[in-house]
C-alpha cells in the first residue's frame, strides 16, 4: 500500500476503534462508569496503534493540516454509520447538510497553492 492510500485506510480503521471507545458504552448505560472508562481505554489503545503510524506515514505526502482534516472527515463519516447502525439513532437532513458543509470546507485544505 502506498503512502497516499495507507494513511486513509489506517485512519478509517483507527476511527472505528475511536468511535467505539468514545460512544460504544452508550448502549450499556447501566454499567458502572469505571468499567466504561477502562473498556474505552482498552479500545483506544488499538486506535493509537493505527492513528500514530497513519500520521507518520502520511506526513511524507500530506501536510499536518491535510492529515488532520482527513481525520475529521473520516471521523464524521464513521460516526454517521456508527450512529445509525450501532446506536439506532437516525440521521436527519440537518446532520447530513452539516456534515456536507464540513466536507466541503475540507476541500479547501487540499487545494494547492
């Protein structure tokens, strides 16, 4: 996998872990908070093992601003799918428009000078 594609794939995978770490416990609201925190830390450990190398590899071909922007757009896309499929929360038109505007703004970060 090349340096342009590897960071994208790794950031998608890391965001799946991150989303479960941050929001997966919402399906288990009766569990003690300390268990949710410890489980989240355990999941986040794997997220870091993907995000840090993704940024290191990606820094050879993308700027830090581009990597951060890519990560944020991926986060929104992963969260939208997670919200619908795992949390059973619908996405409304307002969510979709908001996400689209953020993605549109992100395109400016990737414009060359």
